[in-house]
């Protein structure tokens, strides 16, 4: 088991390195460079500057060095916790992440919990209810939620809760009131996707022979569903948990823009627009790290949920 | 006016109301809506909440000299004062921190006599040495950034600054630059404390500087919240403000809301006092604001209007001046303004917006005249083909217009108008990152640009290849002879300090630009503001930024 975890850890490092390197390469290959873009945003094209002047402008951000030198020195800094300085925001990237991480974590965790509760409850209910029309309605609901654009959901919520009823602020980064609507916006999509998977796996599980056996023993429908169905149906849902975490991160970009929340999602969007290399690199690597970590946790959870799955048994198989 | 509009039921059609209100607002800049309607004595105190659109994604900066972001120039206007002020009505330069000034006959030396008793918010005096520190600091920034700092164009030709005595400072140029006097009234050359120049240019961008204005910059949280606090003891407002003393408001908060509909909704639902959009309000948003008893203010942003610049290099269709002239006749500007921005929207009338000093409208030559366009094109050898487009030597008359997501304003409508006379306008959607290459390679026929500054000299940074922000755009925009003529007129205006001569040069220039088909005006850039009914004393500066001295809330 230790060996397994160590192996997975090495794998994770490889993934992070690859994410960093690919991002660096992509940013470098784009048709423009950050300094030209920054000047362009001010209406100034680089042909206004003499080569010497352009060099000065680039040297300010360390962009005058050869690419490989930039890559290795940035990577070296990265490994030592120095993420460099943002080109557009005049600040060290670590300081920026420090400011922006809090609001996004609060948002994604809240949205994740809401999605988990909402999606599970919906799926559970859908498989429990026996009245056909209600069941139909409940099973169709997730596809509806999953296909609604998040942007639109956000604007609808703002229209009703902020402008019509005036109970929640339409914009803002801090306080629980500013958290409710963006969290719901993200949770609706995530919950729908979770519910879709869960419903199917409930159907499969409840069709298994051991469920029939349990029913035959005289257990109530509720008891069978809770004790025998739920845990087994959970497995596929846990698998997509990692995907869902990724989803909440990308959803944060939309939600933070609509609700003017100052988080990582909005920072990512701004950094990409400005081709702010150090910031994009840091965010991509951070997101990759979270993704890798969540998937590792999910893998480690499998044996706990289903004893038939055992890690680190490759030798026995061979 | 405002009161009448506020009766929800009376307005027969909300459209008509908006039209009437908008007309007044567009035509005047004296903040009639606010003060006149209230008619009371200003009330002291309170927090004013203003919502801008997003903060600048490419360059986080509130330093006067470095930033070009017009929203932040509004913030700066209220934090830091300038040597002079500019009258929004007449464009005249008026005293502010400088009580008076002299310009040497050769136009190279500007001597400012400073007002006594002015201090920065930390109590240090605003004297000749402080002003020198600012110009020295500005030159240092220009050097540090390889000449790319935004303020560089405002101090073009600056050689050095001399302290004559504690209240007299002399700014010396290596070449005459007549638009410097106007520059001295802008936020870009607002005076900040000498200590501020001990900080790095990046620290100043993040708000680490002090000014002498009616408010102090309490905090700048990029893209989140900018807070201003009233400066106690302020007593040197420019004579152009009604209130030259302490501000009425205690606190001003600027928030950043990316979504237009959310910003307007915030205003209508009372969460903010002023909605300050970058792009003109939609007709629907304007209706929404007036229907909820709000007030609309608007004023065209002075400077170069939103316009297209042609690529006249040989082999391109627009190399032929008659094809360029046909474009004016094909482009129906009044219909465009009405359709895209609303019935009361001003119609652009030249290379400059109407609020620019020395503006000389060219409406006559911009008149829509499809038969005239057809004749010009026929004469130029472009004959109508079967599909309704024109051809010459088997080549279709196609004009390429690269557009970015930010510059789409009604381009499909222009496409349709051009089609009426047989010109195909091909819209090529590109990202901002691709534009420099497109300009450099000359793979376009029309490209758009603008420049906000209340001085016609602003146009030389687009069209004079020696100073232009994009050399390619400037070089391609006209044939070499015309370019030489344009450069000559700019030089003439730059080198004289006599307003009559400047006026003459700029009038000739504006006429030449249309005559030779160098600038294709697109629309007037209008700054809108939506005010809640509790805001009074609203006023635009000469650059259509917001001045808060006179604003109060009740």
C-alpha cells in the first residue's frame, strides 16, 4: 500500500511538471507576447518603440532572456516557492494567490457541499418515489439543470433575489450573503451531473440479485435502499467526484465574473486575456495539483466503499 | 425635466421620454439633471457608491502618469490636482494649482506661478520643487519603460524642469509643444507628492502616492473596491468647480462590475448611486433607469472619435482615393447611430468627437449618398457583377476589417450598408493579440482606433508616423504626399502658441483628412452615467471624467 501511494505521488509530480511545461510552451507559442499585449491594450503597438526601447520594456518583466533560460529559471523559482511577479498586476504571484484563494475556496467548497447534498438527495428521491409522473419529473430534472447555461442561471438569480426581492447583494466578494447565489449557480450544474450518474447507478444496484434477496427477507423498501443500495450505488458517483471538483473550478470563472467576486476564477480569466505568464502558470499548476490530489483521494476511497477493490495487488495478479 | 419624467404612468412611451432626456443630456455638460432638479442647499456627509465596469485586465494601475484607463482617470481627478484646469464648455485653460503662467515666444518654456498654501495630504507643501519632482519622475518613468509609458505623449519634447523660486517653476522643452498647456490640465500630469516618487513605478500603480485633491485615496483593491475619503481643510478647488472648498461627501466607493445588466440593476435596485458604464447604455437600460426615477447624464468623450483608418498601400482597393471617397457616401452615419445606440444618439461628424477643442464638423462631406458612391466606383472601374458586388479585372471589391470582441459595435450594419453599393466588407474576428501582426503585415483594409484627450494634438499619436502609437497604421493610412501634408499641419499647430493659428491648422487638417479619405468616422464616443435620484451636483470634466467636488447626496 505504501508503495502504491509513493508510486501515485511520483505520478502526481510528473503530471504537475507536464502541466507546467505544456502551459509554458503554449503561452510562449501564442502569436503575441505579454509586453506587446500590454502596450496594445494602451493603444500602443511595439513598432512605435526602437529595438533598444523594446528591450528595456521587456527587461522590466524579465522577458528579454532566451526562452530556455526563462523556462528553467522560472521552474527553479517555482520549486522554491517563488512564483514570480505578475506582469499586469504589479505584484508577486504568491501575494495575488493569497488574496484570491480564500474567496474561491469558500465558494467552491460551499458549492461542492451543496451539489453533493442536492444531487444525492435528488437521485435518492427519484429512485424512492414510485408514482410515475413524479418519478419522471425527478429523473428529467438533472438533464434540465445540466443543460442550462450557468451564466443565465446566475443572471436569473440576480434578477429575482437581488433586483426584485432585494434580499441578497448582486455583487461582492465577502460575507455569506454574497456567497449564496454564486454557490447555487455552480451547485446546480454539479448537482445535476452528480444526480445523473447516481440515478443510473441506483437503477443498476437496485436491480441486483442481493437486493431482491434483501426484499425477500422482509426488509422494507426504504431499508433496502438505504442499507444495501446506497453505498453500492455511490461508487460511480465517487469516481466523478474528481471531475466535479474540476467542474466547480471552471464554473468559478463564470460565477465570479457574473457576481463580480474577486477570486481565482476571475484572476485566471484576466491573466489569460493579458497573457500574464507567471499568473497563468501558477493557476494552472495549482488547479492541476488540486485535481491530482482529489483523484488520489478518490482512488484511496474505493477500497473503503467496495472491499472487492484492493490497491497495490499487481504483483499477485502477475 | 427630471421630475416630470419620474411619473411612471404619464410617459406615453418610455422611448420618447428617453429621447427627450437624452437629447438634453447629450447637448449639455453642466450637470443640469442633478443640481437644477434638486434646487436645494448641498448637504454634507454620506457615502457615494459608484460602479465602474471591470478593472483593467492588462495593467493594474492608478498612477496618474502611467494609467490610460478612463475610469481610473476619474478616480485620480478627485485625488490629485493639476497645474491648470480646462473649461468643459469652451476648452479654455484656467488656473488651478498655477495662478498664472507664461509661455515663451518660441513656445519652448512654460513658467508656472504656483498658488500659495497648497499642501499634499501628508501636510508637505506643493511648491516648485514638488512640481519639478513630478516632471523629473515622469521622465524617469518614460526612460524605465522604454518610452512606452502612457504619459509620455503628454510631455513630448520635455527637456528639463527648473525651480525659479519656491513658487515658480519653469518647464523647458527641446522642441515647441503647444498642446503641453492642455496636458498640464489632465490627470496624466496631475501633481503628486515628491515622496511618491521615492516609491517604484509599480508601487505607485498600486496607489502608493499622495495628492493634494479634495479626496485622499484611502485604498485601492484592484477590480474590487477603490475608496476615497474627504480631505479635511481642502481649499484650492479650481474656479471651474462650484465648490472650491472641502468636499460635501465623506466617502466615495468605486466598485467594479463586469456585467452591464448587473451594474444597471444595482443602480435601479438602489444598491449603488451611480452606474458608470464604459460602453453607452443600451436603450433598454436607459429606459429602466429613467423609469425608476433615475437621471441620465452623458457627454461625448473628447479626442479622436471612434473611426476607421484605411490601408492605402498599392494593390489594395483603398489605394484609390475615389474608392475611399465612395465609402463616405456608402456609410449612413445617422442611421447607424440611431440603430446601434438609440434615437437620440449624436451623429459623429469628423475625426474628432464634438467636445474636442477646435472641432470642425465635416457633416456635409459625410452625407449618405448611394448613387454618388455608385458613380465614383463605376468611374474607378469597379463594375457591378451579377451577385450585387463590384468587380475589376475579375477581382471582387472586398474590404477586410479585422475586429476583436471589444470592437464589434454594429459592424454587421456597416457590412449591410456597404453591400448596398456593391462593396463586400469582410469582418475578420481576431484576438487583441493578433492585431499587431495584422497591422504590421498590412493584411487589412480598414482598422479602428480612438484616443481620449481634450486636445486635437491627440490625433498625431495615431496619424503622424514619427509619433504614432502604431507606425504601421499611420504609414498605411495615407499616401506619402498626404502624410507629409498631415505632418506639416500637426507641426504647424504644435509649434505655434497662438490659438488662432492652431485653430486654422487644425481646421485645415480636419478638412484634409476627409478630403483625402484618411479617417472614416464611425461613431461619437459618449460617456454615460446613470444617477439615482438622491445624487445632486453631478458634473463632467472637460475630458468627460467625473468631478466629485460638487456632488452631494440626499
